[in-house]
C-alpha cells in the first residue's frame, strides 16, 4: 500500500483538471524521513522567494511556519513517547533487556509535511472581497495573484493560519500567497511538485475518494502495529466540512500547530450582522428621539 | 550551566564507551516542544493591518453616524447643524476611502474591491457600503449647499441608511474572522463600534460649536452605553481564549479607551463640562479601536488562545 514506486499516483500523468475530478494530498508522517525535498521542490517550481535564514533552535526545523513564501513546511516534533512497537532506551548489548527497556526512556521523532488544507468550506475564499480566491476544477483553492489587492481579510479568515500577505522587499509583495496545489502543473497532467519528489511517498497525490480510503486503511494498519495514537486529521465534523489535504497524525493535533476544531468564520455571519443591524436601527431611533424630545 | 556540564559528560562517555547509557539532557528551551502548540509558534496568522484600519474604524464611524444626525437635523429644521454634519459625513467618507486604500498591499488595485459583490464577505459588503455612502454623502452635501431640496432628500436618506451601516459593519468585520478574541465578541463589537461612532459624531459636532440639547442627549446615551459595554466586556471573559482583551498592552488600550469614553465622559457630561466630555469620548473611541486591532494581533500569535477556544 505504501511505496508503490513507479505505480504510485504520484508518478502517473492524469487528466483530473479536464475531468473535473476532486483531488487531494494525503500526508503520512510515519514514512516521512524529514528530507524537506517537498519544501525545496515547491520553492523551485513556484519560484517562491526566500523569506530569511534564521536558526530557530526547534529541532531541525528552521522553516517555522507556513506563510506567504513557505507553501510546504516539514515539522520536526521530538516527543518523549513511544512510536509504535519501536524499541527504546539503552540496550547495553544484552537483547533480553529490550522488553524491560521499552518504557524506560521513550523518544520519538515525527516529521510531517504541512501544507494549505484546501478546505471544503474555505475561510479565505469566502472572505476574499475581490473574487481573487477561487475554487478550481479539481476542488483546490487558488489565489489569482493579478486580481488580489492585498486587503488582508483572508489572512484573518483562515482557521489554519496558512495564507499570508507577502511583505516588502520580496518580489510580488503586497499580495496574499499560499499553496496553489500546483494548479499549473495539474492543468498539464502533472503531479504537484512536492508529491512528485517525495522519496518515500509520505505525500501522496491522487483522487480524493481514493486517498480517503487509503488513509483509513493506513490508520487501521498502524494501530494494529502498536501506533495507538495514530489518527486522521480531517475535521469533517466541524463547519470546515473536511479538508482536501489531510494528514495522518500521531497524538494530538495541537502539537502539530493544527487547530483541533477549526471553524470557517462564515458561521459567525448571522449573529454578527444581526447585532450590526439591530445597532443600526437602535442608533436611528435614538437620534430621532433625541431630536424629538430634547 | 548544569545542562552544559551534563552534555560534556555524555560526550565523554560516548567517546570512551561508544554508547551512552544514561538519560539524555533536558535542556531548557531545548528540542522537545514544551510550549503549547508547535514550539509555541502561532497557529493563526496575525492580522497584517496597520494603523490605517483602526483610524478608518474611527473616521468611518463618525462619518456614518454624522449622516444620521444630518438627516434627523434636517427633519427637525436644524439646517446649519445638518450642513455641518453632512460636511463631516462627506469628508469622512473621502478620508475613509484613502485610509482603506493605504492599508491595501496593492493600493493601485483598490477598484478590484468592486469587481464582485459577495454577501458572505463582510469586507466586500463593507467596500460597497463605503462606496455608495461616499457617493450619497458627497452629492448630498452639494445638493444641500445648492438648496436642490428635491435631490437632497433622497440623498440624505440614502447616506443616513448607508452611514449607520458603515458605523456598525466594522464590528462584524472583526467578528467574522478566525481570531478567538474577535469572534467570541461578535455580538458586542457592532454594538460597541456603533455606539462609539454615534457618540463620536455628536461629540465632534459639539466641539464644532453646535451645543444643542439633542447632541448632548446623544452624548449622554453613548457615554452611558459605553460604560455598560465596558462592564459587559469585563464580565464576559473566556479565559486564555480572549485574554488579549484583558491583559497586556492590548488589554489596557481597550480598557483605557472604554474608561475614557464610558464613565469619564459620562461624569463630565453630568457635571456640565461638555467640551471635556466630548474630547475624552473621542480620544477613548480612537484608543479603543487601536486596542481591538492590537488584541487581534496578540491573540492570533498566541497558540494557547486558539487551543483554549477550541477545547471541548
């Protein structure tokens, strides 16, 4: 199931854009080796400028967060927990100590390649006042850079904190940027750059329905093999109604900087506008009364 | 320092034995994420808005509510007041547009705001409200000055309706976002911004010399309203999720603004010191708008706030 090599959907040409087939990414940290090839391929293909070289001190992650000039980001989590049935702690050359060493000094290193989630109900798309952000034929969320005037409302409307406005002196500054799902490549029948280069197929690109089935199968497989905290991060039960780039995670979403229960801000429209209109009517009445009675 | 020594011991041991048997070193601030979220990094993106946006909230609120006062003043034959209020509305509309353009990442593409109308985007609805309000207010002012009353009436009515929405929609603009400190108070925000706008418009007109009872009454109402909203905000706490509204610099900006335009303005009005009350109200309203935008930035940068808001 994993490691399909040349047979993988990552390596095949496709016609999803022409056929209006919904596509997605399934990202599986249990096979990620943290090589960051996806980050590099994304930057190279999309000509995303560098946004500074800083040493974070957070494991081997100096990228930090997704942003206007970071569309793929490999997280490095170091946790004092066991990963599946892995052997942990010191062995001292005596293999009989393995069993007792198991719970002694647990440590695991998790790598996860984060990306724009391409939400079913996308906060950025709903918020965009220019119509710059659109839904493509394959169900991804795409920012048309020539239309975006940089109002910044998508930035505060994304429940995942993905999209951001690019600042000076970077090229094309002022506009909002995020992962394009390599829409240009997909139109030509190519796989997104990050999935194409992923050497372990930790990032899998393919039809959304296929990927969901594959992800469920992978979670089941991992749980059988002792990964008790393996779960799918795909918030279908919230107002986001699911994401097109979903993740398998070990442990809690919060540790990955993923919101546990993200909501699309449009669910607040009703109460906020009700309050605004009631206030507007109140202000009218108050002014009329002030002039009539005083 | 102890950590460094322990690290040296481990290196030494590894060099001699080829294996390290003991526990590793727990370096404070070291690799394992110990802060909430992912190394304490923000989960959300802080707003990119700069000073233009809170100033726009302030100016737009005054302009919009001035149009309401202009219509009502015309109805009750305060012609001079109506003209001055309409002048404030028109100037405010122009200034608001400039502020909004300056805040854009690409000001030259401002007109793209009017490419589409999206009722689900408060920013889109707001851009259209401001556009039509500006058109009504400027032409209404001209019609009023030229005494073309047949034309002036519909324009006055139009600018009053759009103006009152301009003064309140800004609350919804902040309320319909992913930032907990804002969306948790999405009902309070439009009431608060609307009240502040009405009080500010009345205060500014009083400072411009229109010391009449109706404006004083509106000033009293707004100051009393702001006092109540301050109490509401102090009581309606959501723990870590909206602590940016109560703590630190952003918290004090909001609280300071509320105290100035709430209880202090009310006190000065009751003492009859109307100019002081008006000045306090205006300063408070402006500081408060800065506080709300600042709180959004603080809250979005705080992963604990986002996690707390989404905890079941």
